[in-house]
C-alpha cells in the first residue's frame, strides 16, 4: 500500500499521534519526565517519486522534520547526526550514542 506523503500528512501524524502520546504520558507520569530516552534507529531514505510525480517516502515523522523541535531531547542521538545520509554510518552513530547514554529506556526502529 502506498500512502500519500505530504507535509500535511506528516504533520498530522505527528500532531495526532506522537504528540498526543507524549502529552498523555507527561500528564500521567510527570515525575518521570526525561528519565528515559529513546534510541531511534533511523536513517533518511532516498527521495523517490511515483510516475505521476507524487513524493514517495516514510509516512511517519522523522527527527529531521521541522516540527520535532523540543522532542529531539527525547533521543540519544543528537540532531546533527540525523543529517548523515549513509545508512550504515547513521546506524553506527545511533548505536554509539545509545551505548554512551545511561538513560536509554527504549530502542525504536
């Protein structure tokens, strides 16, 4: 199944999915804010387009999305590393930062 990947769909997924979960978790467990961080094993896929010129890509927000803002502090990998485009290199960087961070609580891929 191909999903339309536009700025609007990416923003809505983030605002109606990830953001809602984070707000609910913080309200329910305010004392645990930032006790655990996430290692997000992620790489930026190559940009593609359909024959009709429609962008094809991930249907989820990425740490390089402009609306991530303050949520980058939830990840073990710092923002500059997410600009690495080589899949093997960025996965290696994620692992290195995860091993260095004693507050890792979630591994996400």
